């Protein structure tokens, strides 16, 4: 009876050992498959490392160019705004000058009529020069009178 029990225990032990050996064999096979996949993955990573590096380099270059274009666009927008303001000021000045010309037009017409009627004056510039001379002489005379008093 003890011999039967020993043989039964030994057969169970043998089954456990066989089961353990099967599991170890299965695990070793899975480990081999895993290591093969890991080696393949590492090879793929090495293979595409340059591609990834180049792609990243291109992306950074594009981002830099985009930033440069944005800054250039902002500079141009600022320049456009300044030029628009300058144009507006020039247009205001132009309209003021046009208004001044309109105001002076009647005086110019008077000068033209005066030059045409007066034989002693040959052109408008001569008439204006005479006027300025008379004006300065009058001012000097007035200053002398005041200083004499």
C-alpha cells in the first residue's frame, strides 16, 4: 500500500515536473519570440532614426521660416499703418494748400490786371519786389519815428 502511494506520488510528481517543464519550454519560446520582435523593433528604430531626425530638422526649419514670415508681416503691417498715417497727413496738407491757393487766386488775378494796365511794371515779380521794398521802408521809417519820440 505504501509502495502504491509512493508510486502514485512519484507519478504525480512526474506529471508536475512535466507540466513545469512544458511551462518553462513555453515561456522560453515566448521569450525567444519576444526577443526576436524586440530586435526587429530596435532595427526598425535604427533604420528610421535618420528619417526621424531629418523630418524633425525640416519641421524646425519650417517653424523658423514661419516665425520669420510672421515677424516680417508684422513689420510690413506696421510700415503700412505708418505710411497710411503719413498719406493722410499729406492729404490734409494738400487740401490746406489747395485752399490757400484758392484764397490767393483773387490776389493773383488782381496782380495780372495791374501788370496789364500799368506800363511801368513789366511782370508780377517786379511789382511784388516794389511792394516789399515799400513795406520795409515804411517799417524802418516807423521805427525811426518811434525812437525819435
